[in-house]
């Protein structure tokens, strides 16, 4: 699914229940997260629809380096030399996207939450089991903004992973939360603002505490890594996620 201008100059692409985003500025593009290997062709088709070329991509920035957000990053890097930026604490996962800390056994979730089965199968078809790690990584840490098209503010929100970041495009009123705050939990199939299950979260308690850092975005639209955009205020989303707690 493609949503052009979910806010002006930011486009949402959903593939296998996972979102990534294209940000325009002055004829150059930033891609935020890279979903799955098979999302690459989808991106190229959409760039053509937007009257851009793949060579217009100036940077890829990654909220966190789990396999479902790192999908085509290595290909973009190898074919086009596009720099891929991750937080320093994400560098290991970016090289090894299946080696990450999590609190709970992932195998049990499809049995306990059958609504998640179509989600998991869709991800597998999109290439979730064959995501290559990055060989070359551009790292950032302790920066206010990234010098890429769109110039997003960096909000460090550890918990889901140790180096998870949200990207706040303040002038456009958009907060890209990755998996720090989602409106669809791929491990349960539940919708609404929440953090992701312990099957993929390193520290749920820390993830819930980190939600407070998102409040700086106030009335911005939330563009999550999984699920539909949230337009009813950041404070309300954070409150609902905190009330729901860990799963």
C-alpha cells in the first residue's frame, strides 16, 4: 500500500504489515527504514510514480536494525552506494539482523495469538528470513539532527532495541516512531497504540519509560513501523500504550 503525502513531502509505503517512508526535500530523498528484501522493487515503482529516480536517494536512516526494518538496505548500499545511518548501539544488529536481545520465546506467540499468523506469513513471503546485514555502517550518537534531506530531530528511545531512535520532522508535524510505538503488534495482531511484545523487545520496562521522550512531538501525526498512522495526538497514544503495558 502506498500513501502519497501522508504529510506534505512524506510518503508511507506498507509492505507485509511493515511501514517504511520516503521523505522529499529539494529534489533529494531520505528513506526511513527499509522493510524487507522484496520491498526494493516496490520502492522503485513508487519512486517512478513520484517522478524520482533511485539516484535521488541521498540517505537511508534506520530507526532500529531488526530484520523487518533492514530489508533492502544492504542492496541499496551495494548497488548505489547510499549511506545507511544507524545509532551506534544498533551497529551489531545492523551487521547481524537476527541476533538481537528479546525477553520472551518467539515460538509461542503464533500459538497463543493466531491473529498474528497472517502477518508472519506475509513477512516471510516478503523475504523476512533472508535479510543481509550491512558491511558498511554510518553511525550517529548524541546528535540533535541528522544532516540528511528533511533534517529530522533524533529522539533516542531505547527499549525495543538498545539503540532505537525515533525521527521527528518538526516542521512537517510528523513523528516516525519505528517500533518504539506502534499501532499494530505483529506478534499478537492487536491494534492501537502500544509497544511491541517481548518476543522482539529487549527491555519492555525501558521501552515504556522511553515513551515520555516522544511527548516533545505534541500534536504531530505518528507514523509507526507497524500499523496505521495515528492522528489523535502523541500524548493520547503514549497514555494508551503505557496503560496497555507489556505483552
